[in-house]
C-alpha cells in the first residue's frame, strides 16, 4: 500500500514495534547476557524466557504448578483438578475431547497470532459467533436463533428509521441525497417494504425456515410468526448484538489446533524444559545491591535458593503480594491494589453431538440471562462421535455462585439450566464433566484482575523494583488476554535488555 | 425440546424428511432392485447412485469428464484445465495449495453437512465474513475494514434513530416503554453518546486502532478520523452488510478439509469406482416401452450402448438439450428454458501469506465494486508458507468480461485491480495462478441456471419422462448449491424407489 498511499499500510502498522534481543547486540557493546530468574511459567514468564533466550540470556523459570501455561490450561482425559480446599476431580474425557479452561480465543490482530506462526502452532477458527446458535432470556417463551433475532431487530430498526426519515423528522441532519441513500441502505439492511407499505418489516427468509427450501415444489416456509415490535424490544435480544462488534471479539477469532496449551508447550520446547523448574513455589524474593535471590520450595518440599542478576516476576499480583520480599512498602501496597475477578467453566462431554445432528449448530455461543451466562459449542471435531460443550462460562457473582458448589452440584445446576434451551438430551446424553473455578485454583486464585486506576500502583509496577521486573497481562491494557501477557513480556524484555547493554 | 414444548425442536425438523431405500423394502413386496443408468457424476448423480446403492440397485454412472464431481472441482498442482477453444492451463500450485473452482461453502442447515458426517468428510470453518477484511468502492479514498464500516454505519443509524425517537417522531408506533428500550438498545448497538450529547456517534474502539492497546502506558489509539454521516452514506459500505444475514450465507459456514472434492471422492468410493465410467459422453437417450437405452462415446472414441430399467439424467439442462433423445418436444423445450449464468474464479498463489503477516487478515472476503467483485483469503493453512487468494469470484457480465480474455490477461487484470486494495506485493509476490471460466468448461458450460418461471418447464422436468428422471440443483429451490443437487437426488431416489416397489 505504501506506493499507493492508501490506508491499509497505516492500519497494518498498528502493532507495537518489538526488536528481539540478539547475540550480536553484545558483540557491539562488549557486554554479555545476564542470568535471569523468572517467576511463573504462565504466558508472560514463558515469553520472557523465550525472547531473552534468543540473545543467550541464562534464564531459569520457577513454576509452582506441575505444568506450564498458568491460566492457559487445556484439560484432557486423565487430568486432575484440585481446588484450594483439596477437593479433586479427574477428567474422564475420551481421546480428542478437551476443554480450554482459561483463554480460548485469539483475535487476528493480537500478537498471539504472530507467536503461533513463529512457534509453529497450527490455528483454526474459534467460533465466537454463530447465526445458528441461540439467544435465550428467561422472559422469552422460547430460545431464538441469533439469525432470527437479528432479522427482527434490524427489520424493525429499518422500518422505524425509514419512516422517520421519510416523514422529515431528520431533515436537519440529512440532505435530500442523504435521505435517499439512508432509505436505500435500510431497505436492504432490514429487508423492509417500500414507501407504499410504510417500510413495513414483515419477516422473511433471514429469520430461518420452518420447512427448508428443497427440491421440486419444496419452496420452503419461512419461520413464523413474526413477533411485534414491542415483543422484540421487550425481549432484549438486541442487547446481545454489540458483543461481536468489539475490537477484541469480532469474528474471525482463532484457536490452536488440539488445545490452547499448544502455545505454552511450544514456548517451553523452545526455551528448553531443563530451564523450567515445575512444582517450585516461590517463598521469598530478596533484592541485593548486585542482583537478586529467590527462595523456593521444590517439588519434594525442600527449600532451595537461586541467585541471578535480574528477576522477572510474572506471577499474579495477589499471589506476589503474599510472598515475602524486600521490595518496599510501596511495591507491597501496589501489588495489593488490583481487584481479583473470578470466572468459571464447566465442560460437558456428550456421547453424541446432538447440537450438530439435531439442531444444525456447528460451533458458536448461545447467550442467556441465566447464571450459566453462555453455552459454547465446540470449534473442532465437527462430525466426530463425541464432543464437549462448555455448559457455563461466567464471571463475577455468577462464577462465585458456581464456585461455592461442589462439582456434582455445579454440574446439576448447569444441566438443569441448559435443559431450558436444549431439552432432556442435555441431561440424558451427558457422559462426563469437569468444572474449574479460577479463584479456587492453587497458585492462581483468580481469572484476571482490574485496576481501580491506571495511575500510581499500575505505573509503579510497570517499572522495575531494584533488580526485579514485573510482567503479566495485569500490567497491560489487554487484561485477561494472552496478548496482554505477551506485550508485557516484550516490554520487560526490551527494558531489561537495554539495561544490560548499558550497564557493566 | 419435545418435553418442554420449546421452539428449537420445531426448527430442528425444518429439513425435508428422507428415508433411504433399503434391501428390506423388497423382501416385503416381492419386487427387486432395478438396473439404473445415471447420466453425470456431479453431486446429484453421485448421490443418486449412493442412495439407490443402499438398497442394491445396480447403478452405472456415465461421466463425460475424466473426474467425478462436476462443478465440485478442486484444482491442485499438476491439474490441467482445458477450455472449449482448446486453450490449456496447468496448475503449478505447491503441495497443500488448492482452489475450489466451483462450490466453496456449506451452510450449517444444508443436507450437505449431513452427507459429510455420513461419508466421513472432515469439516472446517469456511470464512465467509471477517471483520478484518475490507470493503472497497472506487469512490472511496481507501479500502475500509468491515469492522470500521460497521462501526460507522451502526453508529450513525443509532444516532439518527435515537434522536428521532427521543424527539417523538415515532410516538405513533412506540409506547413510552418501547422508546426507552429502543434508545437503550441503540446506545449499545451504535456505541453512541447519551441524550445530553444528542446521542452523538464519535467513533471508538470498534473502528479499530491506529496504535493497538499494549503493555504499560500503551493505551491504544483508536483509528481516526471518523467520517461524517454524509461520507458514510455516500460510500455505500452499508449496502454490503446484508449479504451475511442471508439464510444461505450467514456465518458459520463450512468446507471440507483438504478441498471440496472430498465430497464427490467420498461418494465415489462408497458407490464403487467400477460403477463410474469416466470420459463417457452421452450421445443419445432412447426411452423404450420396457426401459431405456443410452448411447455414449467412451474414452477411446468408440460408441457404446447401455440398457437399463430406469435412467436418471443428472446433467446440466442446456447440455441435455443438445443431446439427441426421444423424450418429446415438450421435454426438449423445457430443457432449453432455463437461462445459463456464467461465473469465474482466479486462484493466485503467493510465496508469502502477506494478508496474514502484514494485514492481520486470516481468511474472509473483501468486497468491492471493481469487476473482480470479491477477493477471498484462504480458510485453511493459517500460518503456512504459501497460500492461495481467490483474486476474483464474479458472475454474469463481470465473469463474461474475464472469460473473454486469455488466462494471462485475466491474471493481469485481476492483479492490477487487486493492487488498488493490497498494493504492489499483490503483483510482486505472486508465483502462479489458474483461472476458470465456467461457461467455457467442456460438458458443463455454465455456473448455474435460472428459471424464468417455476411453472411449466420446471414442473415438467420434476416428473419422469417415461423411464427417464431428471435431477440436479437446477430442479430445486437451492440453485447453485450442492444441497439443491442433493435434495433433488433424494426426491428422485424416493420417487424411483416407490415406482420400483409398486410395479413389477
């Protein structure tokens, strides 16, 4: 586009520039790569070690869990979940069935996509919206498919705005030509009648069919009856539409083939598994004049120490806030500042993909005002024997309500509610389930955090405390996204490398 | 849903019922399966043989081309294309690169999805719409991303309708509560300001960013400037939106993994390749009192004859109309009735997936008012080394204009136009291409047909002429869709089987 001076090249450069550290940088300065200890093998910690490793930094990652990835966690058959109170679930999913318990979708513009390319992680579409999925509000007599809801809302909006425009109600804002163009747009947008009909919306094929078009004389019967304008407005279906207009949620969205943990697994393979100490719980961080010392409890319960030139603390802030350190009262107060949000998911494994076979729903999300919030149909394995439906993905108070229950009760509640949309098969064809309550996950204890303000504490932790840097999605403007963690890691890597290059 | 009496079960039954023929049907009646000759190994012919074969019918398919599938044609490296005038192209695509020259997408509700499940054809999402792709009209200063166009149109529509509603212009149609609900909906739908601001649309994050949100102080810079209402209306971008509301085009859409021809290949494997005579051009159809005789020219140029009890002619009507037969003047006139539409595609193979790497476009379609009509980014192979962009998919006069050119000139024209959207790399990184002009494809000579009326000729051909049945998408209400061909095949199979069961 450069040659033509058109917009796309400008848009394409919207990503923050990043130059990975290289060994050659040291040959120019006479300085050398440092030893770095990284706290946490979540996405931020892994990306930090990966990028620093490109220039030969000697990185060691301490990770409290027995796996890499942090909240990027794909649960498969045989995996064990233990909550803070010791209660345990073991996933019994069949081969090929999995649940991304944490992050589950990537937007195209996010740097996560570039890392997938660089790491060789295969991608496929994540079905974030689907015209064939449902919207269900408890005030409605029945679930309605997204396509039907959109046809009705866009139809009536077009009818109303056409009439107001044609009647001159907007003449102060619209030229005669604007009015013609607006009415022409609305005619197609809402599929409404002409002026003589009062621009009436009367339904049509976009709503779907009660009898599909077919062969011979099968012309198809559009779905009816068409609800009234008042019924459509009171249903509230239109409130769901703007979700998919979001910069971070608009389709197309993507996921790694085979599970989201393909990303941390690929990072770990590049870093070298020998650099990652699993089951290592950080118990103390001490900043010295010439470096940093981290004390931790290893997998056998023994206390160990590691010394390094620099440290990157890529743990959740609320976990760091409980870890003894000598970084000062201001840092301690800052770490305690963000508010932790809970979220939860249940994975329901079915013996039959009834959503595809019976309801023609191949992926996507049903949105509800039930406390399950959303039901997700799988974005892979179309046509396979089994499949996993996410029976709830919710957060805040709704997630807390499920977290307060034992797993069996979470399942019962999710299934009872889901039956209101999908009927008895939602209970009868279930073969196994697993639920995660993020606030109850050891060493994580939350889904993501929010900052009361981006001043003060946020700014403080975006700078190093002595030899200790902080990294994570919680230090970005893309909280709860892996891309936030990745961008934060890149920022810290850049700053740490510049410091290394400029100091002896 | 049955137990609860909610809507979905009614919607789920929208498909036409179909009971495949079974061997047991004969044991009840004492009758036996017949010998059937099927003309054409396109989707309709294959499905006919497949379904009849379930009950033991002795089917033989005559196919003029050297492959099965008809218009369902996936072009890969090494494949040869010859047009009616004898001009030839050989595809030079690298392994894994292909173009679906004909049908390329499946809607979830279509029976094609069910056949994929039954035949074991793996599916993946076909990216029929993408917020990150462009809309480009020649009157616009630059291409605009779909997300940006939607934000602007929905923003101004919401502003205008909010103002008209609030000013009482629609009081005759709206109750006070309706008005409140409508304004609340529009607030989110258009992301517009409050009453005090005059419900003003002033842009926002949905348009996209010129600097993406990132780590630390990188809050992100929303894309600007926001065009005026008049500019948005005169651009005509909104006219593109309703495409994706169509019952047959709304996302999610699907494609077979590895190429659309997985469907005919799977049918052929189930039918048995020995039942399909490739390179067999039908030269005469004769209906006798006790059956039917078909004369054809085999692959070596020899005239052959085949006798059968019944025949299913699943060829394009305009090709049938040129084939000698004794089915009468009315049938002949009917076969000549539909109007043939042309369409064309060019596959541009690039050495680098610049649409992903430079422009963050992972699939989807750019819509234009250029005569290339649309540019399609690939729905598979994300992150791979190479990829194929469909440089035009057009029909009618636009397709005729390209069909009139030699391949090299088609490529030049498509690339020159595409450069207006994607710049010089659209030319410079191209490594090979292949173009198809459907009206110039031997034994097919068109993309699809249209009926001036569904009375008369259409009805006549939906009934058998003696022992000859007709099948194809052209005899359905889903013309140009494989599902139309499949539904037509099912209809003919049902009728033919009932006849067999009821006559000696």
